[in-house]
C-alpha cells in the first residue's frame, strides 16, 4: 500500500480532505514558538534526512502553525504581485511555497501511522482541523485561482515538457477541488471537507484501538495445538506485550481472514478468532464504525454532486486510467464472471476434503477454509509452511532477495548506514547507489509490528525527488511482521515475503524518480497506476536466481532444497480463487458505497445490509469468501485515500501482468529491459499521460485484462 504524505499542496487540493484554515491566536512578540524547533530550517543532516535526535512531540504543533503562516504569506505575495501572471511568478512561486509545512508533515504523518502514541494522537486531533481549514483557504482563494487560470489560459499552449504538465496538474487540481464554484457551493463544500477530515481521522484512530481490544486471549498451550514452537513463542510474547491478561494472545491482523487459522487445530478457537476479526468494529463493538461510514458516504456523495458529478466515484475516477465508475465496475464484473466457477469448484473441493475426516454432515465455515485448504496443500505438495519459513529470514529476504533483484535488474546497490537516527531502534537505514556509485536515495525500513503501529504495510517518503529542489528521495517502507523473541530469528511467511517485494516496488518508484518538480515526481500518479510498480516487483520474488539467493536456512545457510522449493513455488497458486475473490468483494463493496443513487440511500442502521446487497448484486455474497476487509474496518477506503479506488489493485495487477509478460519474453533479469522499465515508467512520475507511459514500455494500446487470471494460476 502507498501513503502519499509528502507534497502537502497536492494532497490538500486533490483529496479535498486535508483542506481549509482556521485563524490562530497571534504569538507573543517576545517569544518565538519556533525557536530551537528542528522544523524551522532544513535538517543539517545529509540530504535533509530527519534528525530524530532533535525532534520531540512538542515541536509538531508549533511547526504546523508556523508552516501554515509561512505558506499564507507566500501565497499572499503571489496574489499581491502587480505584474502580469506568469508561469514563474505564479506556478513556480506556488510550487516553492510551504517548505516548513512539507518538512513537518512528512515526519509527523510517518510517526502518526507507525508510532501513534496517545500524545501523537492528541496532536493529530489538533493538526487535522488546521490542515483541513488551510486547504480550504487555498482551494477557495479566488484571487490565487484567477492568477493560476490566467497562466493556464495564456501560457499552456506555449509551455513544454514538465513545465506544461505542472501547470496542467495545478490548474486541474484547483478545478477539481471546487475553485470554480459559486460562493454558496464553496461554503457548503468547505463544511463537507472539514467534516470528512474529522471522520477519517476518527476512523483511522479507532481501528488500531479496536484491533487491540479484539485480541483473543488463550489460557493453555494445549489450545494452540498445530502451531509451531516459534508461533507459540510469538503468542506468549504478544500476551506479555499487551498486558498479560492470559498466558497467550492472538493478535488480530488488519484483514478479515487471519493467517494463523491455517494451522490452528482447535476449531472453537478458530471460530473465536474469526469472529473477533469480523466484529471488531461493528454494532457489537464499542468501536462501532457504522455511524462514521454512513455519514462519510453521505458527505462524499454530496461532494460529488456539488462538483458536478452523479456520485463520488464519478468525481474520484475522472482523473484515473479507468476514467469513470462504469469502466471500473465493468472491469470488476468481467473478472467476476471468469472467477466464480473456479471459486465454487474450489469451495466444493475443500468441503469434500473436510468431510472425509469430519463426517458427511460437516458444514464448512469461513474459519475452517484456511485450515483445510492448508491440509490439502500439505497433502498434495507434501510440505507445510513451517518447513519453508526457516528459509525466509527477514534480513536475508531484504538484502539477498529484494536488494539483489534491484541490483540485477536496475544496477543499483545498497549500503547499510549506522550513523543516521531513526524514530525506532528496530529500524534500518541504507544508502541507495546508482551504477556509477552516485547516491540515488536514502532508504529506511520499519518492519516489526507494535501496538502503536496501524495494520498493514506501506511506503512513503520523508522527502520526494526533485531536480528543481536539488533533493534526492528519502524513502521508507513499513510492515507489520511479528518480531521474534530475543535470540531467535524473525521468519516470514510467503505472503510476507511478497509483501516486502511489493512495498519495495513502491520504494523503487520513489527512488528512481527523475523529475524536475516535487509535485510530479515519484508516486504522484493516479491510484490505478500507482500500484503497477509494486504489483510488478512481486514478480521477482520467485525468479529462480533471486529466490535461491535469499531463500537460505537461517541456521545452516543452505539454500532451500530443490524439491521443497519446487513444491512451494508450485503451491503458490493452489486455491488461488480465494485471494482474487476477497479482493473482488472488497473492491465491489467500495464501488457500491461511492455510487449511491442519493445521499439518503445509506444510514448508520443499514450499512451492513447495504454491503450485503451490493455483494449480492455483484454475485459475490459468499460466506466462504468474505471481503478482504469488511467495510467496518476498511481503512483504505474510510481512513485513507482509496475511496472508490480499491479496484485499482486489480487494475494495476493487470498492468503488472502485462509488464511481467514483457520481462519474461525479453529476459526476467535482463539489465537492458530493466533500464527500459526504469527509463519509461519508474523515472517518469506524473510527467506524461499514464496511458502513454504504459504503452511506451509494453507496446500495448490498452491493458490486456486476459493476462490476470493466468498470472494468478486460474
């Protein structure tokens, strides 16, 4: 998953969420609130990396306020300039504004996602309304917009390259954010933006609290039969770190299905875990999100209407590759038609297998599916996950797998740093060097889960690449891997291995960016394109040369035996319909909530029934294949930036399958192909129309969706 927190101007305008401005009480003339504040000036560490030895919680709020004040003055200077509006005195001046705000935002939102202590949450509760308000002030500053419009009208046809693209993007951002609306509609939209921001923040805050409250406590080790010794040790460690209410604890992950269900023999405990997952934020929980979801869906619908669209999805998708919800829904339905027969056959197969040992009256439940599917896989391929995990030690996977593939394909190399400060001692930092030894980027990894970290995995940046700003990219990846007890190795599942490759694909998109302007660089692309580099980078996890380089036993250093390797890789697509189905269900529900016929079609009492009806209409109401995220804990959509956009993972997977076919045909680790992919896609950011970027590399005029199911083994 991608989090784009690094260009506040673009974020404010595009999302319409972090937007608007309240007035602050003036500071005392005798006391400078930014004195000794590390965000007042660029970090003195190399390339401006954050100096976490100096950053304290009390620095954030004053820096946000000072940053808004600074950018307000800079924007007022643009407005007050009596010279004729030009690209330089309007667009470039706007691009350069907000330096303090960028610095503090890039650090604070990294911390609020990865280490959200109570103090950080309290600060965020103050910061979000300030940013929301400030974004509204920018968006609805008519004098500023008229200057931008004048440049667009007068210079668009004469500008070239990235200058032209920057002007186009900034002008369209203002338009899409309501700058052309009449005063009464602007006022209404401002209220909606403010309220959505509060609701998103509340939703995002409730989820980790709900997950912590949903921990399943286990009294005896006998109840954990089926788990490996390392998994049992992890359950014990999780119990100790979460208050010790029982000797063992099972932590609920962010998805509906829980990976631990694949090996846990105790059916009653499996049921407890599954129910803890699906009920964590529904009406049975004190963290019930139904009211938040209903109100946000209503407000988003109204926002779409105010901006001239039939619904929120039509507004949101108007600047994506899909272009509109009809195309996105049609894409999903085409996949559903091909998927359903395979899913139904898969379920019947698992049901029949379970009945062999449990009796003909046994009814397969969703909390049984992973367990019996794993048993079937073990029986068919004669190996278990516990046999392969010792070969996926976390740091070997990163350095000998992820980094090795990047070196072979793109010619870049990595050196671990021990001198740069981090916000958590478990993190690592690396220099990223180009073929000629020059420094491309600095890369941070934060892999281990903790109670203050939200679920999932993501990439973002402490600073984005920009030739104009003379800035190399400072990128980070975050995951939620269980940290092994002291003295033991942290071993990954295959899903975690591919997640690491996936998030590093986003990192490459940021690292290899070669753009003039911050606003256009790196991952600043449409959602249904931004997942292309990440989905495609998973391709390298199973390339034989790469696999054999990192899949080595943590004790002996021996590579995974050929027979075990073949079985494991062959088994990757075993019962693959489930993974596609849970994604299709989540994507379809997301689309339904954002294509409401009217705002009053949803309320806090019918959220669950609305979701069920939507899934039924898509042909996906299947208790055996629930959505990857039920809407009550669907953070991508209700707490993040993927509203009406979760389909983009599958859309981008089609793009990545097309790219993968090209690599396979021309050489999976061929440096010439890698250089072409780097030059034509990874380096481009949003400097060209995305369809053109895709076509330039693949030669395809349109994405070929027929590649997806074979790529998934279906």
